[in-house]
C-alpha cells in the first residue's frame, strides 16, 4: 500500500504493529521515534492502517499531501499532473525510496519522467 506521499505503508513499523496488534513493536517504535526524532509518543499512539483509512498515525493528521490528493481525486502524489510540487520535493529529500515509487507512478500515468520533459 502506497501512502499519498509515496511511503510504502507495509514497511512502516507503525502500520505493521497495528496490523499485527503487536504491543512489543509499538513500544520499540515509540521509543525509537522519541529518541531519534524527539517526538513525545506513547506506545498506545502507535496505530495506523494507512493514510487511506480512518485509523491514521497522529503525526499524519493534517497531512498536506492527503488533503491535496483527496481534492484532486487521486490516490498518491505521483498521479498528479503537477508532480512534484515544492512541498513534496522538500519532504522527499530524506525519503529516496518514496520518491522513486512516486516517480514510477507518475511515469506510468504520464508516459515520461520529469527529466525528459
């Protein structure tokens, strides 16, 4: 499952912990994200069934990519005719796999990559 921003939900610890109902993985994830990113996250907040669902991770509330894609009726940013926007480019700097995923979606939809235009 691809998130609006291109992240592969199946590789996300929050998503996997939710699907498996794994409190141990929730604790590990909350501890790591608190330590690595400075987020104040309780293990009980590690719940997400993907951004296309009603159960989303709290840090994804208010996601600009979700609202934009929903307005345009598309399932991810790679389907957008204006891909990539400046906000997405900044976001994807630290997520090269998500960018490649969205590049592929965009190329499949529009027939060429941005570099060829």
